[in-house]
C-alpha cells in the first residue's frame, strides 16, 4: 500500500517543527543550566554594562528558581532592578511612540 500525498506532507512538516522546538529549548535553557557564570568571564568594563541589561536579572531569577528552588523572598534581590528598568523604559517608549505618530 502506498502512502497518500497528505500523509507525506504531514510527516515532512513535523520534522522541522520538532527540530525548531529542540533548538529553541536549548537556547532558552542553555544559559540557565550552565555551570560557569558567563558574567564573571567578561572583562570588568563589560560586567558593569550588564547591569543595564534586564536579561542579566531575568536569567539569574530563572536559574535560582530551577536550580536552587528559591522562594519569592529570595528573588526580590533580582526583581527590583527589573522593576526600575521597566519604570524608566516603558514611559520613555510611550513618549517616543506618541511623538513619532504626530
């Protein structure tokens, strides 16, 4: 018995989707599960620049939750910089967006 055309299309479409899921999963979990902290390997000047990057705090939050099982109280140390960054960048983005439309 030969395979029909729709079945062949379905099989070929599942293959790239599965590969994309695996690659995306590795890209997101890779920095979290890495045993070597990448910020400490940077030059000192670059380490200071990472304080303005919200991903520094977000990856540390997720790392603490997944690897250490940290509770909410322990995560406040990394949450307040995210709130400060949001309070600065969101109003600036709204202002820029409104003034570009006019």
